[in-house]
C-alpha cells in the first residue's frame, strides 16, 4: 500500500495522515513503525538488564542494543509472514544481526507480552505527556484568554434552549475551563500510572525464577525502572498487564472528549442564524457549500462532535478487553491494536478545536440584543427571590402572575411592579444593587465575572505547578513554539483580523 | 504518508493493507481513492442526464464524463487544501479539465450530498454484492461441506459448559449454517435496498424545480436509474439520504459478525487442552508462543472474536448518526467516514475464518471419548422422558434419585435401572429404538443428522436460487477461482494433509 | 416490595408504573406476571398437543390447561425459592394442581427454553402488534395531519444550524412521516418473524425423537402453530431459539427510536427563544422551572431524546447476547430479561410524543419572519443555478461574488442583480416562475408541498393496506377510541385551544 | 402498581425487589422514596443555612425541617400530577406543612438541580460507602482467604485456552485480588469526590448574589458542608453539577464490574465437565435443568457475567449525558434517572459472587491430574530458558525440535533430554532447583506462592488502613454480622460441607 489514498482509515488518508504537522508530532508514537521501535527499545533494555545481572556480558548486551536500533518494521513484518508470530519475528530479526554468542540472550526470560505490553504503556505515556497534554494545555490556555476577554460581556443563559437568566460569555467558557482542567488532571494521572510487566508467559515469573528464585520481581523492577515504568502495584499479572491501567487512560481521554464535544455543540449552536452570537471569520476563498455560495458553516465545531461520535463507543471495546480468560486469551489482541486510534482522533480534535477557536469572531452587540429580547421574563426570578426574602409567602406564584399580567397587558414587568402597592412597599426596602437588577436585567449576572476569573486563575496555577514540570522538560519546545507560530490566524492576532474584516465591510451578522 | 508502517490503523498496516489478495479485491470499493472515483462516476452520470434533458449538449456531457475519468484523489485533496470543501474541490478539478462551455454543467443542480451519499450507496452495494456476499457464501459452503462430513459423528452437547445431551458435530455446525444463511439474506436485502438522492441542499428539489417544476423527481429517478439505484420510497430526503438504509446494512453486517464471533468462540473452546476435539494442523515452521515452543493456539478463531469486539460497538455511532438536526448538520460527516472500516474488518474476518477452517483437524475419537465420560449422566434425561411417557407421575424426581443412587453406589445407571422392578416393568414396554438409547447414550442424538442435512440442503438451495443470479454475474469469477486455489492447505486437501501429519507421527492431541 | 416508590426502575415508579392508561395497556405483555402467564399458555398448549398425539388423554390435557390458568406468579416465585430453578418451579406448581395420572405429562419433552423462548416470542409479538404498532400508527397519523395542515407554510430549511434554502414546515414533517413509515414496516416485519422452539435441551429433538423418530419437527410445528408461531426457518436451534429473530426486532425498535429522537431534537430546537417557530401551549397551572416562573420548556421533546439515550445503548447487550457458547450458556439469561424494558420505554416515548404534538402551537408568522431575515442569502443558490443553466461558466463564483458585493454595499441581492448588464441579459431569458423565485425567496420551496402530500398519501395507503388488517382485528378498538378521546387537548381541538389562548392575550412569542 | 409482579424491571421483581436482605440494605439509598427523602434532606439543610445567614428565623427553619421529615414520595407525585414539575411539587408539599410566615423560605435561592443534583451526589456517596464498598471488601476478604488456602496448590496456567506453564490456584485468584483492590480504591475515591451545588438556575449564583454579592459561594460551601459535600473544584457549574464527578463513579463501578465478569468467566470455565477443577456443591433439592435431572450448572457465575452484559453498555448513556447544551438542556433527565440501576445491579452481583464462592468446591486432585497431562509440553519452556542461559544460541528452536522428537518417538521429554550429549552437558551444570523443574513440571510454578501471599498481605493492609476508618464507622455492623451468618453454606463451613458430601459418596467429578 504505497499510496495514502489506498488507505481505508479516515485517520490515515484524511486526518492524521494528511496533516503534515500533526503527522510529524504523532507518528513517532502512534504508527506501527513507532510501536515496533518501542518494542525494540524494551528488548534492548532487557539485554542491558541481563548484563547487569551477569547473565550475559556487557559486550553481548551492547551488540543486542545496536541490533535493536537497526531492525525495521518492514523487516519484522516480512519475517512474520514466514513465522506467523510477530514477536518471534522481531526476535529473529534481532538475532540475525548479532553474533552467535549473543543470540541466546535476545528476548531471554521474556514472553511476547512482556515486550508488547511494556512497549505499549511506554508509547502511550510518551504520547500523552509529550503531545496530548501540551495540546490540551494549549487549548486550555486559549480558553483562559477568551474567558478573560469576555468575563464581563453579558449573555443570556440558556436552559432547555430557552432564555433563562443572564451570565457572561466569559463565565460560559469558564465552565469548560474548569471541566477541562479536571480531565487534564485525570489524563495526566492515568498516563503516569501506566504499567509494564516482565513476569513471563503466565505472570508467575516462572522463567525468571530459574535465575532468581528468592525474588524475581527485582529483575522486573530494574528493567522497567530503566524505562521509567513500574509493574502493577502488587507486582502481579497474568500473561498481560492488568488491563485497568490502560482502561483508565482510555476513560480519561473519552470523558475529556465528551467535554470537548459539549463545548463544540454549544459554540456551533451560537452560530445558528437566529442566534448569531459567534461566527466564523469569513475568508474570501472559503466555500461553505457546494451549491449555496453564501454559507459559512461551523464545520470545525461540527467536526469535533462528529469525531466524538466515532470514538466514544470504543469504550465498549475497552470494557470487553478487560476480560481475558484464565492467564490470557488472545481475543484482546486485534481489538487492542485499534485503541491507539482513539488517541490520534482525540489529539486531532483538540488541535482542530484550537484552530476553530482561532477562527471565530464573537458578536458582543448581538449577545446584548438577544439578552434584551427577554428582559421582562428575566426579572421574574429576582423579583420572586426578593419578594420571598422579604417574607412574601406565595412569592413564586405572585411573580408568575405578575409576569402573566405583564404579558397580557403589555406593560413591561419592570414598570408593572411599581404599580402594585404591596410589591412597591417591598421594593422600597431593597438596597441599590437589588433595585438595579430589577431595572436592568443585564445586571442580573450574579457572580459570573467573579467565578470566571477565579476559575481561570486556579487553572493557570494548576497547569503551572502540576503539569509544566513534566510537560516542559520532555516536550520538544522548538516544535511547540513552531506549532504556535504556525497557526493562522493566531488568536493573538484575532482582534486585528476582525478589524480588517470590519474595515472590509463584513459585519458579525452575515453567515 | 508514503510508508504502510506510518499508518495508525491496524486495517491499513496489518490486515487489509498487508494482505495482497484482500487488498486487491477490496481497495476498489473501500479506499479513499475508490470513494472519489465513485463520486466522479456520479458526476459523470449527472452530466449524461443533463444531456438527456437537453440542459447541455451530448458533446459537453461527454467532455465532462471524460474529465471525470481523469481526476485523481490526490488532485482533489490538493484542491481541497485551497478551497476547504472537498466536493467543491472535486468539482473544480473536473471543471479545469473541460472547455469553458461545458463548465457550467458540472455539478449543476447538485448539492454535495447528492454526489457523496449516492456514491457511498453505490460503493457499499458493489462491495457487498461483489466481495462480501461471495466471501460469505464461500464460508457457508465450506461449513456445509463440514456439516455433511460430520453429520453422523456424535459429540456431547454442552450447555453451561457442561455435558448435556448428545448431538453430532455436523448438527452443531448446522446451527451456524442456518443462522449465517439468515444473515446472508439480511445483508443481501439491505445492500440491494441502498438508496441515492438528487434532491438538492434541503431535499426539496429546489434547484431542480427551476428546470422541471411539475415533477423534479423524474430527473432524480433517471439519474439514479443509470447507476442502478433508486431514491427513498417516498422520493423524499433532507440534504442527506434517509440514514436508515445504511443503518440497516450496518446492522445486518454486525449481527452477522456476532454469529461469526459465536462460531469462533465455540471452535476455540473445542481447542482447549482438556477438550481437544478440534486442533490446528501443526506446521513445522509455526510458532505458537515466543517463549513456549510447544504451543499451537487457535489464534485465527481468537482473531475473529477480537475483531468483532473492535467493530461491534460502532453500531452506537450508526444510531447517533441517524440524528441530524433539521435539514442536516455536519456532525455525521467524519463519523460516517469511519463506517467503511466496519465492512473491511468484517470481510477480513470472513476470509480469516475460511482460512481457519481450512487449517483445523477434527478428532472424532476424542469426541467419542469425551461423550462417553458422561454416559451415565446422559441417560438420566431419556430415562425421565420414557418413565413419564409411560405415566410415572414423579418421573423427573425418580430419574434424579436413580442418578444419585448410581453416583453413590457406582453401579452404572444403565445397569441400575434393570435392578428396580417398577422401572423394569416399564422398560419391558419400550420399543427397540427406545431401549437402544438407554443402552448406548451416543445413540441419543435425536434428529441431529436429519436436521443437519435438511438445513444444509435448504441453505444450498437458497444460495443457488436467490444469491447466485446476482453474485455470479457480477463477481470476477477468475479472481474467485484463484482465491480458492491459493488457499493453503485447501479444504479439499485437508484429509490428505491430515494423513501426512499422521504418517509423520502427529496425533490429534498435541497442541 | 409493596410500594411503587420502593422500586428502583424509573419505568416502574415513574413512567410505565405511574401512567394508569399505559400501565393498563402494557402490563399484560410486559410485567413478570404476564411473562409467567405466557409461559403457562405454552405449557397448556403443550398438553393439548400431547393429547393430539395420544401421549396423554384429552381429559388429562384439559386438567393441565385448567391448572395453567390458576397458577400465579407469586406461587411460582415461592416455589423457585425452594427449587432454585424458575421453570422447574412453574412445572411443580402446575403438577400440584392436577391429579396423579396427569402429572407426568406436564412439561413432557420440554426443556426450560422451549417454554420461555416461545413465551417470550409470543408476548413480544402480541405487544408489538397490539400496542406498539397502533401507537406508532397513531403518531404517524398525527404527523400526517400536521403535514397536510402545514404543507404550504414556508419555513427556512436549515443545514449546519444555518439558514439554507426554503422548504415548507409540512415538508420538514413529511421527511419524518417517510422515515417513520419505513421503521413501522420494519418493526411489523420483525414482530411477525419472531419464532418459538420445541426441540429440547440441546436443540436436536432428542426427547421428542423417542416419540416420533421419523420427523420430530412435526410435533413442534403443530404446537407452535396453535400459538400462531413457527420454528426457525430450518427447524433448527440449540437449547435456545436463534437469537437473530429477537435481535432484528430490537434493532427495528431502536432505529425507530432514533428517528423519534431526531424529530424530538428538531422540534425542541424550534422552541429556542431565538427561533420560536413552535411553542408549547401555555397552561395556567404549569410550572416550567422551580425558580424561574416564566419558563415553559419543551420538556416532552427533551424527554424523548433522553429516553433514547437511556435505551439505545442496549443494542450492545443484544449483540453480546447473540453469542452463547456451544449449545448454550446462561450468560444471556439475566441480560435477556432486561430487553422488555426497551419496548416499554419505546412505547412510552411514542405516547409521550403524541401528547407532545398535541400540546404545541406553530407560529407561522414567526416562520415567515425568520425566513425573510435571510432573503438575500437564499437567492444566491437559484441565482447560481439559473446562471449556470444559461451557460455562465463560473456561475458559482459569480454568485458568491455578487452576494459578497451585496453584503458590502448593502444593496439587496434581489436588486443588485438587475444592475449588472451581463446578469440582466440572462434574467431576461428566464420564465416567470424562475423570475418569481429571484424576487420572493419564499417561493423557492421547490417541490416541498408536492413531496409532502405525496409522501403522506403513500403512508396512509401503506398503513391501510398493510398494517390495518393485522392491527385492527387484534386491537381493542374501544380502548383505542378512549385513548384518543382522553388526550387533552386533543389535536382536533388544537385550533380552538389556540384561539382561546390568543383571545386570552397569549401570543406565540412568550415562552 | 401494588404488586411486585406487575413491575417490568427485573431488578424490581426479581433481583433487588425479591431479595429481602439486599432490599433492606439498598432501598434507603436507591428507591424513589429514598431519592425524595434525600431531596427533602437538602431542602431542610437549606432552611438551616438560611437561618444561619439570618434570612429566616431559627424557628422558621425548624418548622421547615420538621415538614421535610413528614413529606412522602406519594404526596409529591400526586402534587406533580397537578403541577407537572416534580421539584416544584416537592416544594409545595413542604410549604403546605408550614406556617404562612415560613413558606417564603422553603427552596429560597434554589433551582431544582441545586436540590436534585446535591441529593443524588449524597445518596450515591452514602450508597457506595455504606453498602457497595463493604460488600466489595467482603468479597475481597473472601478471595483473600481462598488465596491463602490455595497458595500452594499447583494448577496449569492456561493461555489461549491451552495449557501453558504451571501456576498455583491461589496465584490465579490473587491476580483478581490485586485488580479488585485497584478498583475498590478507584470507587472509593470517586465516591468521596462527588459534588453538590447551590448556584442557581444558570450556575452563576444569580439569586444568591442578591443576598451576598461579594462571595455567594460561601453560602453554598456552608450548606454543602453540613451535608458532607463540596462544590466543584472551582465552585463553578451550569444549572447542573459538572457531570464528570458522577461519570467517574460510574466508570469505576463498570470497570470493577468487568473484573468481576472476568473472574466469573474463569471460574465457570473451571466448572466445564472436561476441566472440573471447581464444582458447585451438590444439594439434594437443587434442580439444574428442567429436563436433565443430573446437571448442576455454574449459574451464579453465569449470572454475574450476564448482569455485566446488561449494565456495561450504560457507560454510553453516561458519556452522552456529559453533553448538555449551554447552561443545560433536559435531555439528561430521564436518562440520568436510570443510572442508579447500575449500582443496584452491581451490588447485587457482588453479593451473588460472594454466595457463589461460598457454594463451590475446589478439586485439587483434578487440578493436579489436569496439569500432569501436559507434563512434557510444560518443560519445553524451562528447557529453552536453561539452554539459553547457558549460551545455546538457537535454544528456542532446539527446545521446539526436542519437543517434536519426543512427540514423535513417545519418549517423554523429561527422559529424552538426558539422551542428548550436548544437552546433557548443560544439564550437568544446573543447580538442584533448576534440575527439579525439569524433573517435575509441577515445581515450575515460579513465584506463584510468593506473589499470591504478598499481594493478599498488601490488600489486607490497604483495606485496613484506607477503607476501614470510613466503612467501619458508617456501616451497620450488626447487619453485616447477620449478613455473614446468614450465608449458607458459609465459607468457614465449606470444608465440613465438602467432607459431608464426600462421606455421602459425592466425588468432585459429577456435575
């Protein structure tokens, strides 16, 4: 299969495989080539550990290490074609590249899954720490800057799709900053909690006990330690690592994906023609529809929701793969191979969402206009609360009836309440902030700004103190810097871009 | 992405992409290149229909048709990079290859999904009729030949994993022939029921009504008819074809996949060391385990179950994609692109199962031995039935107590019953067939052979009369013949292969 | 558990269990009591068949039939408490109620699943034909009447949540009439295709062959025939009926549920404050929010979507339950018991949707106003089409540029096009219908009305010719009539109700 | 619905509703009555907090508290029938029971979900801490005692269903002790991390800011603190609590359920007639099959797997319910109500598994016999390892060939190796432990015992130090003691029970 367009996976031909930047960042962890390289890394580390334990010489180990650096995926697959066993094929490829005397020490004491499970834990950890978390942090930071920018901008809160009470747009975004932060922590913890194993074909260290009967887990701990991994908490396993460690990471990623999907849904609904509080920055060459030249659609946000629909059900596979008969059956093998796709699609969606937020324009005036169409309804709530706070026993129903009367008589509720002596007598007792709310419902945003700013400050602190020591060191800063500079139009330039568009006569209204 | 091992999808680098024969048969329907070719076919057919309706000239249409034959996937993707709209990109690529005068007629009256939904229905139909159904029929025929071969071979029936009453191995397989046949019919019907559309951006034939206000569905019917498709039953749609037609096909395939998974489970359990009624033919170069040189595992059957675990949950995506807001939202776009993978994995598993059945050996002697370990338990049922048929009121509990007595006294139940005068008086009334069953429980197979042979005869007839007229014509018989001849060891040669193995000293017992 | 509020299932304490009308219609099929009654019906029918075959006397059979009419669920469960086997308990309860001489013939030749699988097929069939299909037909008829009423009422078609091209509201609903009709047919076919079995503990008619060795399926056919059922197509099974028959019904129901969820989503979005094309009829005593007295929410439509989210994933269980080891394992037993809930929740949602549609008001004026805000965008499509039809080679981009110019200059596109000589020269060639569309975009509804009316006529015919012969006979017409008369406000009275509300000063705008 | 058998949920009529002990322990958390009581508790706590803040008097608050103690579920549902809003109904019921002067303070500042989400978090936390965790700990302790008992008993390890290398039965169970412990910790953490909210209809503390503009979260913290809860980490929410807190608990429970299902699968396969290493203790009155009097099936283990199949897919609903439009839509309402069922089914399965393990008998002799059938195959691995450790370059293939030769010549591998001079020269270098393994493969259990005992010691310590301080205090110890004493046959008496059975002539072999 020499052509990208011969592929059947949309990831391979369209998303991951067609996005040069993403491909370059991801392939070293997610491609089959990468997976085999990680397996070779484990085999090499095994050789070094054997030398530490004086099972083989340092020279023999070095020879194996060097061989491991040379074996290619293509070689392994050709050998597998003959041997019908992919790890045995890998071992043969290594052995062929070393002297007779070093050959017995290749793969010694290992069962296939000692190599593959450990390699998989390692690549998932590297992928998460080096790529996914930095991308999530970038999205989080972008959202944080949006929260700050819009912390004060009133927007009508919507429940059941209907106008409820006011918030600020910054507050609305801050609810996602908070949820996302929780998921970032969860992903971070799960990735750091991935485990390897080196306990042999049924997990009882049978082979290794021939070397070290008193405590064969020492060998495993040393080997895994060189790779930055640990065995399971009890140093116990079957042929395979306890599946819960990977399941936890999958769950963390999917539940984070759901948060992104929710955010994407919200923003795409704000693009609706009738709402129009957010719209995509119009570009001259863009085509929104193949037959309707006028349409600019929130396709990036739609995309994120769609990718979530494709990936979320894979949790079912993860749960089914928790079950493996006795010391292991192979029915988790092919299915387990597909799991890496989840992380690719997830990271692609994170990146896509970053781009998407860099291409939107927020129409504050429209937000205000939308809010004001419901002025009278909005104050029904503070009216009821203030009546009740002042001891009106049927406050809720009184407010409802006043609202109905206002609706019938077309006298605005803000006015009507002053015409009712009993209500008026209560109004006279209110403080100025309370009265202000009854006069201008856009003031009834509660603690929107306060919460928004508090949440983003907390988020920044958490990111700084918890994540950065880990992500900064291991990430290729250069690539991250390039990553940021490449984005077009970068969020920093968004205001400029908008001004340009405005100057060119585009208002926030046309989609 | 120029290298197969840079792919992230196991289908692309390992299953579909690495199996030359399968790749050659499938790629023309399932690759992105194929999908774009199908879209071009729809665009070309549109041009011809426009000429029929005298919207453009026959020459202009021919020019478009010719252009459609030349456009490549890579060209389209490059153009999309500029235009950010994949169908508009396709249209531009076509237009560039025709004269100025023909350009307006490319894609005329069409919205993107008129092209893509129709192309998708067409490729799914071709894929199913030309590849998947022939493969399923081949599997069915292989099972039928096994049913015939083992129709008479007694095997203990197992419920709850425990010995129940005897059947024959042919009967056990015949239950799968029957279930599979039902699913083949369901897949066949769903594939033939796929629909296209040509009703424009909101499904109301808005554009086409400018041409033919009285009944624009005539144009659609003619266009789709040229492609062997129909519109939905009511000639109605939104921007997209009613999603239920594709959902039905997905369901048919997945529910068929479950039948294969069940079959695979059964056969792999028969490989268990303690059961050992089926084993994989031992090949000198095979490696069963990277550390246990002696193990030959039922990996093909395990694989089919595993692939089912990876694919079955995708039904959730299909259900979610039935929902599209108003005249359509785009959240079914990326998710819908992944659906083709289901069919690739499914066909791969069908092929793998065919290979797997070609590589097993059935140990009839072991089947008999296993059955006989439960002789005494088995006859408890016919004993109870015969007592009850002869009016013993507490027959069930009487049989249970006799079984318990036999178990305690170690007198075989077959003997014990003759020592009890009241039982004996009933035994004396039984006919010879009934008595035979009480003497040799292996005779208590009921209608196993009869049902097995009836079912396979019916299956063959159904395949012949219903499926063959469709599948034979359109299948490339040459490739199918090659397909069959290539298999190694072919089922026809299985007996020979076994004899060879036996001659080489391999019994049915070593795994 | 003597109190409804001690239940844990929302169906039991809140939906099915709290809705007197629904409970009365459903409980005779879906409750555990009903399930046991159906099992007793199968046991009784078995006795009658035994008499036909002269295994027992007519008197003995009648005695068993009478006993079956007396056994209660509570009795069976008490007996199960002792016996730890629910079907054996059922058998014991029957036996206790008959004379010594009739006892041996209770349950004779049967294995538990002969009774339970057959009873389950029967109750699912009755439930579907007698309750679910009539309810679906009622919903369909309600939608049909709405389609007729609004066939001519223009509404903006929406794709990606944005204004696309116009349709009529009747057309929008007709797309659901069509999809729903397809699903009704699918449910009808699956329900009629449910199968029973009477082939014993491993499916090979082992016991029955003691009676009729030449063809034991005759007994099964006769028994099932009395119940209006058939065995599987090949008269073959394991201990259990081929699971695909029930899986097909579950799929039909769930895929129909998705159509309802899509419809519910659409209508609830039309309730959005900013769209407000549909709103819930305001009732004085209704409470929309516990703190916001002014809110009337589309809770019925939200409910249907929510119930779909609870039930749709159960398809995964159905697929997993297709797999049963060898002649059967019991891991489908508890899980299979939950399936009935799907149908209860589904029917409840159908009923809820009927009520919901009876409580909405459609604001035609608002529909028109919404459409007109996008006048200029809308005509971009017909403009492009008409230019292209008349040979303008870059018609699509020309239309896009004109739209952009109109947007910049604020000259309406309807006017701007007359100011461009090259465009004008084409406009002069158009016929009056084509010109009309460019003048009043609300005319650009294509074949909306035509398709809407055709589809509903077809739907009515299908319902009449296919479904009614079945549903009418078996449905309790009186209950259906009562059902219709009870609804408040009935759809027939909707116009009146609306007028009343209007008279009372409620406009379509306040939510 | 006055009769349990009118229910449609198997939980209500069969599992939870029919198991007196379970019902008594669970209903106070999981029934609808309980849910309403929890809501009343939140309303009462609100009143007390209002008094703290001097919004109302202590007397008014006490009056409300007292009223909350009197309201019943049935009352609320009747009121809802009129009001069509369940929380407003609850509020009305409370208000009716207090004086005019206290009425305004009922539900003041609250939106419905302030009450319901908080109540739900509280009941889920109580349920988990008071019932589910103690039950899981009991299961864990039971498994620990089994591990200790069988730590030394050799069993063949099985991979791919085939004999691999030996372990001990205690080791096999210890792998579950370890996995279960991880899940118990995860459930414990998630339950302790559940959150409430009191931030009003759009989450911005709009109403509460009328009282305390500077920091309305103080009121929320105080209110929730009285209930032992906290708000979300950032004190931010929409109308509803961030859904991830409940999703985490659901995931923890389901992933734990998968571990139970895996354990159940393993044990039921060990019941297979051909394996027979574990069997259910035979009881005289038990019925295994309604037609096969001799069968005793592993139905409890089958049940646990089956319940997992019914419940596991509900994660899909949880993920879908993470998505709620803007400040909330109601499509998570009905679906969210079903979530409690998951925990009921889960706890039921934990209890069922405890019973199941109390009813099994382990056949050590059979374990040994099974292992010995594969003696020769087993030593292929240590042979290969020892050859390689001693520098034999093609050790793996040499071992494979020796195994093949042994298989052909029927000379046991244990003998054959001594006949090959090159092998012998290596054997002469081995230490006694290594040689022992080559003589008696049952010795090749590696670190089975060591790991098993270490893991259970760790588990006990974790349970003691982490869980007990929480679970012991809050659990009703009396009920737990009774719970343990009621079990029949209790595990402590298992040996006695087995001896009795043996004395009665039952061997471990008959099922």
